[in-house]
C-alpha cells in the first residue's frame, strides 16, 4: 500500500470495500464471486481495525486472524488471497 496518512489509508480501504460490494452485485461466475466476497470480508475487517486505531485489542486481531484463516480455507489456499486483489482491481 502506498505510504500516506491514516485518513487516506482508511479512505482507500473503504473505497476497496465499496468496489468489492459493487463487483459482488455484478453477474459473475461462482468462482469469481467467492473470491470477491472473501476480499470484501477481509476489507471490512481491515476497515474496522483501522477505525479502532490505537483502541484495537487482542480480541479484534484474533477474530481477524480467524476470519482470514476461514477465508483461506474456503478458497482452498492462502495464495488465492493474492489473486483476489488482482481480480477486483482488474489486473489478473
């Protein structure tokens, strides 16, 4: 992620989640939709963590790590998480 202020980073994360929601609503194959949904879930979690800032606790981080694991398991591999970004951004 580019080096910027916390506010810019949070805006970037929120915009990414909005893009994922829009892509989810588009007609896609089931494989693509599952990856887009996974990207959205992780993005929403990152937004929540960023909004908490200094107040983020171990519980939030543990829950986030658990959801990342669930998403990776659902997609079949951790490497698939990288492909999510490329698909949503139109790079792959």
